[in-house]
């Protein structure tokens, strides 16, 4: 029996772009990478989600621990000047 990986929230502060401008892009790219790594069947077992917090210009990313490094890289790439 497969167990679902536990998703945990982490906040990522942005410096050059607004959180609400890139939140959907980060969410789509993260989901695509999970599907690429896990396959379409297992992707449904891995919960990921991204929420923008415009007042603090942060993204809250929900993902298993092993995907947070990837999320950080995606956010850094999109947040460059």
C-alpha cells in the first residue's frame, strides 16, 4: 500500500516581483515537475499548492519536504531582477 507523502507549508519571501504575479506560475511548474518525477498516477498522491500573501509579498508553498528545494529554485529564478 502506498502512503501519501506529507506536505508541509514553507514561506518564501520575494524581493523583485509581486507574489500574486508569480504564484500561479510556480504552482503550475511545481505540479509539472512532480508529474515528471512521480508519473501521472503517483502525482495525484503528492499534494502541492501555492498561495500568494500580497501584504507580505510571500508565497506559501505546500509540498513534501523533498520538493521544497525545487520550489525554492523556481521562485529564485522567477524573482530575479
